[in-house]
C-alpha cells in the first residue's frame, strides 16, 4: 500500500512514518514483502507541482499532518485551508482518490483563528474524491516533541532538565494523547477503511499534576530508580521524558561499594517488574541493530569493553558511547531509536540487559534496523 505522509518531519508525522517503517522492518526480517510504500513529504512539497504529483501517483492513502499553528493570526487562519486546497486540487489533477486521514484538532470547534482554520481545512478535504477520516486530536506529547512550541509536556520536561522552575497556571488542564497513539489511529483508519469522525480518548490531567509527575520521574531517575511503568500512559510519558535526556545524559556511572572482597553496585531499581538477562558476545561481534516502539531497555556492560550506538529512526545521526566493565555505567535505549552494542575488546563481553516488561513472542516490539547504514 502506497501511503503519503504530509508534515512527515513533525511530531505525529515522524511517529507515523516510524510505525510504518517498523511494519516494513518486521516484514523484511521474516523474508516477506514490505507492506507499505512510504512517501514522506515536507512543507516544501506543496510548492512543487512535480513533487506533489509524484507523491500522490498510485497513493492509496494520505496521512495529512502538515499544518500551521504558530504564526500571526491572519496567516494561521489562511494557511491550513490553503494547504488543504492544494492537496485536494493535486489529487484531482493526478486523477487519484486516496483515503485522506486529516489530523484535525479539538480546537476546530472554537471561534479562534486557529480553530476556524482547522475547521475550514477539514471541510475542504472532506469534499475531495475518495475516503475521508476526520481524526480529531487533543494535546499531543511524545518522543521528539519540541519544547517552547505549543507543547506543554515538552516544555515542562525541558525546564525540569535545566533545573528551572516553570510558571504554571494552577487551574490549567490538558487532555493528553501520545503521538504514537495518534499516529496508530491514523494508520489503522487507512488499513481498515474507517471513515468519518474519529476521536481517540485522551488522558485528562491538570498541568500542576503533569509537572509533579514529570518531576517525580526526573528525581527518581537521577537516583537510578525507574517509576512504575505498568500503566501505558505513564510508560509513554516516561519515554517522552527519557528521549529528552539524549544524547548528553549518558552513560551514567554507578556508585560502586568496594571493600577487600570486591565491589557491589545496584544495576536496576524499580520499574514495576520486568525481565533481566545476561549475554556474552565474542570480540568483534555486534548485537542489536533494532528499535522498539514502547519498550524501556537498559544495557549495562559488566565485563569487557564495548561501544553502544544509537540512531534516531529515519535519521542519519548516530551517537556512540564507550563503556567498560571496569567502570559499570548503564546506557538506556530510547524508544524509536535503533541501537546496537559491539564488543571492541580482546575477550568476551558480558552484558546485563533489562526491560520493563516480559518478552512476548507474539508481540516482541522489536524491529530490525541497522544503526550504521
């Protein structure tokens, strides 16, 4: 299935692209054809007739995440209908009738420049030949969100990591939905052919409570303690927090308690359960080269020398961390980042791995993707 994603570099667009890419990775690992032909479009595509026509050629679906929410009021009010008109006209010109999933907003019901802009864009797209899904979304959070850019969760996280106290409206409330859940709702609508209004259920929370939750994550994590990750909402919120700690927050040296008998250190604390396992790796061998959508995972070398590499999915930038069993220091793997560990020593590498949940062969949440292309 050929799927075009507009606004693919944005928060929901990147999450959607990563999830479609994960499905392709899983299929290729099994020796099966990739189910999706993905075309990622940026804002510049709407200025290029040839690029837009090529992207829509044969497209079964368009996940329309492109839009404008930060600009002077008159520009915001005009921009989203203009982008929708451009997409609708391009579909007609190409003779294509893709299923369009439009990332609308709960603000579309309001009489504000942004609300009117989103509402009008939806009306335009709904009249485009082909299927139409009006995906109405609340406040979105998740890995990769930009702080200080219409994202309260990312902004609070940035303030906490900078040891700054944010100004918080004591009466403020938000309705939160993880970007991965929003992206999956859009993908599922296309795969199932669901049209009409679709409104994923958000998690209501006060802004003071959101801050206290994130601050609690931070304070515990600084003490090498994981919060309880059994509830998906708090797992996703924790993963959004963790993503902002890379690349500079790792590795994290552990406190060694030594005496004449040897040394003792605490490898993992908290998390609400999980699974621990050990592996040996021969010199020159690399393990991993995969990523996860949800799983919280820790690598801790306890013997030997290794380099851990991490790359944001669909990006070319890779980070490297040198670690040694002589000075144990864990590196946690951020979700939506492919990662690997290579034995660069002369002897066997002994590594402790920890994940927050038990391995489920039917749903492994592991997608093969080489860190180094």
